[in-house]
C-alpha cells in the first residue's frame, strides 16, 4: 500500500512540473489569425487611425444581428478584420465601413483590425462588443 501512495505522489508532482513547463511564459502574444509574435518582432509602421465598433447592440429577440464596423488606416498595404476569429471580407480600401453579422448570445464578441505595412509587419487593434438579448 505504501508503494502505490508513493507512486501517486511522484506522478502528481511530475504532472505539476510538466504543466508549469508547458504554461505560457509571457514571451509572445497571440493574434486573431492564430499566429504568435515575439517581443523581438519589430512593430508595423502602418497606423490604425480609427476603429469604431459599438459597445453593444440590441438583438430584439433575434438569433443574430448586423453590426456596422468603421475603420481607417494610414501607411497600410492591406488590412484585415476578424470577428470572433473569423475573417471578414470587405477591407480592401484603406478606410471604410462594413456590415458584419454576430450571434445573439451572452458571450462578448471580439473585433480585431490588423493593418500591415509594406514589409508585412502588423499593427493590431482589438475591441469587444456585447449583444443584448
């Protein structure tokens, strides 16, 4: 009986060490596209001069609703908009306004605009929005 308790303790300590070794050390940050950047990556020179997303929208009992997103950039070769991790089309121009659909639920929705400079470096901005059922 003593041997099995000892083995369980050793396994628990080993699992704890393994989990702490696999945890995020804070050296990088995650982006909307699922890639990570390191602290040594140079920031992009493109600027996001405006990015407007309503703080909340009223769903009026519907299962989804449309949200207007307005943005403007300078020095950007391209820009991408992600809504809840999903790429949204319609950001070909350096500035614009587009309609996107979000589900009406109790979870916050994440809007991320990324502007890319000529060298492909990113300048991201993130906003949160909630829906009212």
